[in-house]
């Protein structure tokens, strides 16, 4: 009969707790067992140090081995919030640990590194969903930004939703634009929500969306993401700041990505606000695969390498002409396609 050697954390920690219940078993033996095999979840990344929490709920300040930074890691941040890692205790007095290994990721969302054009920065890993906070006023989130974010989620199979905040600032123009975009995005499978964090409108609906899931929260600075988190997790008291009046852009209030536990179940990952969302590790011929409304029609194009611009008998262009694909989404596709710079080797 084959033996199942897979590590079972629940049984492992139950065994340790059982050992601790016997008065004749020295505590250090149980501690030694834990040190030999500890798994943890990365809650915060500050560049060189990470906050991790083990399966018993203990929190450590952790760092990676020196050689680990360059050993097969292509992103600017080798360890990301949401990563599951193997750690060993470094100092019990200082409550520090060493990260020995990153366990395989089931998915992640990345973007172009702000400092290194051809490198990617992993925003977060091991996600159940990604929620983009957007606003149609103060500041205005462009469709191009939304679509680039959705493409990044599609690339790594992360379900996405869009929360439009600041409904209290809407006039007729903004209301019309919201319902136009709501229809456009929901027709291709993306849930959209209209909320006002300021007035407390629609908060419970988004809370239900987050329940019992690991969710990435992203968006421009100033869209109300931190204010929303303060409502659902008031004990955190995250810093918030108004939109910069001269530029209409939000001011950065979140410095590092950080995960928080929800009292209702689940976890959220708060990320620094982004002015732009640059895609990386994507080829021009791949882009249409990350537009759901195009993906279902690719096999009907005459050419396998069709980029849906000037090629004859293109099923995507035909669908646009027949208004089966939203023309604004097609324009967004063309704009992103034109921006992709393929590296020459």
C-alpha cells in the first residue's frame, strides 16, 4: 500500500499541542519541532523585510537569504504579499525569521516595474479575486487604466470586479457614464458596483463580495480605497488623504502592500495607489486572448496570428462592426496593442 507523505499542517500542529499537554514533555522539544518545519503567509512587504504569520497565528519579521534574491527570480520583488513561504526561526528574542523558500504560487497579478521597464513587479500572489476601485470624478479613472488592469488579471487567471466609488459626487454626466460602463463590463463577465464610501452607500454589497476570499484591492491614489478599508476594518485607522487639487490625481497614502484579516472571514490586500498600470511579459499576438469578448471569436479569424487590425476576414472586426463587441473596448485593445514593445534579442 502506498504511503502518503504529504505534510498536513492541521494534524502537525495538533500533534505539537498534544505534546505540550503532557507536563513531562519539555516545551523546547515542541518548539524544536516547529522550528524544523514552519509555514507562513506573507502579510507585508517593505522591500527588504517582510511581516509573516505562521499557521499558529504568530507574527515574525522575516528576511530572505542573500543568495535567494537573485536565484531564478525575475521580478523586482522576489517575495510578494500573499506568498506562502517556508521559514525558520532566527531569533526568538527579536522575533525574527529567515525565509527559506517560496512555495508554488497558484496565481499572481503583476505590473511593469516603475523603475525597470523590462522587469515586472508582483503586486500580490495566491488570490481568489482582484477588486479595482475606480472613480469617475476626483480623480477620474480612465477606461484605459481599467482595461490594462483587467488584462493583467486575465493573464494570470484572477477573477476581477470593479467598484466605482464617490457616487455622491455624480451628476447626470457621471451617472450616464457609470451605467454605460456597467453594461459594457458586465456583458463580458466583470461584476461592477456603485458605492459612496463617504455616505456609506453600497458598502455591505462589497463586503459580501469579499467574505471568505483573499482579495486584492487596487486603484489610483485618492479613489477611496483606504477609506473603504477603514469602514470595514476600523481598528486599522489607515491614513487617508484628499485628492491633490492642482493635478486631480490622488496622493499616495499606502506605502507598502499589506494584508489584513477580515472579522467576517477572508483577507484583503491593500496596495499603494498607482498612477499608471504598465503591462509586462506580454506579446502582441497574445493580447486578444485577455479580452473575453475577443477570445471566444479567435478561432473564426482567417489567420491564426491575426491581430485584428488590417487582416482580411477577421472575426473580431466583424463583431465590432455588428456591435457585438463594444467599440470602446476595441479602441482600448488597439491602444494597448500599440503600446506593447516586444524585446529584440
